[in-house]
């Protein structure tokens, strides 16, 4: 898709949103507790392949010293949003970053998010020309309210949760640490379906977020088998993020099959379940559970 085609696609989607096409919308921030699982991975001076249209996996990993990052996602606007978020970090202080970027809860409770004046200030310093043109064109031709409503997911965490789930946002000190070096962050972008795409390099770490929610377990296992061949020795794969789930959770038949831990752990017998503090206000599989987990695999010699 050329840049002009992407702009036309975005404008058309804003005017004629396809609510069945779930993967077009951007997550402004992660809905995972990334801080909860980062200590399971060695990231400093390592390579990372990750999905995630919010770019938070990229930003957290880079703050912790990850040197080679590839963002692969089916969302067509991952590059444009990454450079918007990167530019916001470069131009805004800690408090103003949240005022601009955080919609604060379901259905955009922060009406001042993506303030047009601040938006233009950020775009003036944006380093990526194609991303700059993308956002400038949308701002000139579309209402900011419609851009927020139709290009972004409404299920964004509240401010405290955003801070808790992201290492780079837990404190002003961490934010400024990232801010001081973010100009050198230049990920590789692959707008692809990871289930169909064949990688041409190896990685030390691979994060798959919760994409297993949207496919059957055997498709996920087939993807896992493929990705194992692209993992360096001692590298790790985050196979699936599991909300409100630990080893004691009962399976809810209404939710994704990956949450059937008895079956999942039998299929992924070489993987482990790691549990940590869960995401608040997101009730998925097991009502009442306070923990989230990741299914994680490490490649041995």
C-alpha cells in the first residue's frame, strides 16, 4: 500500500467504518501489564520481534536497552502511530504527554486528548516525512473527534493503569530516560499477518501479545513451531498473554480456546506459565481472578 493509498484508506474508514475489521483500529496504549512480564526477558543489547499497534512493547524494550527491534503487525497504521508517539515523547514533558496521548478510559473520557494545537506542534518536529504527511492530511480534511473515534480503540486504560503497565511511564525519571535517547530509536516495520509471513532473520525475543485469542490453538501452535526456528539459542517467545488467568483458573467455555489451560499446556508442553499482577478493569476469561499470565518458551541448545 503506497502512502497515498494509506491516506485514502484511512479517510474512507473514518467516513465508512467497518466494525467487523477489528485490526484496523489503533490501540493508543497497551491493554497488557507489560511491566509484569518484562523481567522474564533479557532485552539489553538483544533483538526483539513484537506485535502491538500501541508501540508500547517497542518503547518499553528500548528503554531497557533493546538494540534491534522489529514491529510486525497487521494494523496498517503502525508506523504512522509509532512516529506520532515518538514525537510526542520528544516534544512533551511527562504530564503533557498524558494530556495529549491518554484518552483515559472507555469511550475517550479525556476530551482534550489529541488536542489539535498540540498535534500540530508535534508534527512540526516529526522526523518521518511520510508519517507527518499522513497525520497532516487527516487533520486538514477530517474532524479530530472522528479521527479519535474511528481510528482508535475505545477500550484504552485509565491514567494510573497506563503508568502501571509501562516501565517507561511508571515515573517521570523513566520517561526522561527514554526521552533522552529516543531519537536513536528506529524500528523496522512489517505490516504483515504474522501467521502467513516468513521471517528472514533470527531474534533473541519474540512477543506475540494476545493474538492467540483470535485463532484456534492449533494455528497458534503451528505459528509457534515456525517461530522457534527463528529464535536464537536461549531466546524466548511470549506465546500468549492470558488475562485474568493463572494455574488455578477454571476455563470459561465462552472465551478463546487458548484459555483452556489443561489443553493448552498439553499442546505447548515445552512452555511454562508465568503469573503476575493482572490488568484491572478488564474482565476476560475468569471472573474474579486478580492475576494475568504469559505462556513462555525458551530455546535451549
